[in-house]
């Protein structure tokens, strides 16, 4: 599958930011803060997934 430049850029950006945040949290607040950070992000992703609406039958040409 061909992906757009924006999607590739977002993947690259997120892949660089998440470890940086985790390292900073571990250095300043301890390793438990990294687990809390990862758990919070997982819950946020799950909530975002639950709020997605099916668009299979939606006519976008209107």
C-alpha cells in the first residue's frame, strides 16, 4: 500500500517523540512514570477507537 507523505512524516515524528518523552519521564520521575505514560496513551487510543464512526454507507459526494 502506498502511503502519503503526511502519514510517513507522522510515523517518523511519533517514532522519535515517544522514546524521548519516556526517557525524560524515567530520568525525572522514575520508571513508574513511564508505565503511567504508556497506560494513559493506551487508554487514549482505545477511547479514540471507540469514537470512530463507520462510514461504509455514507455518501461523501453530497
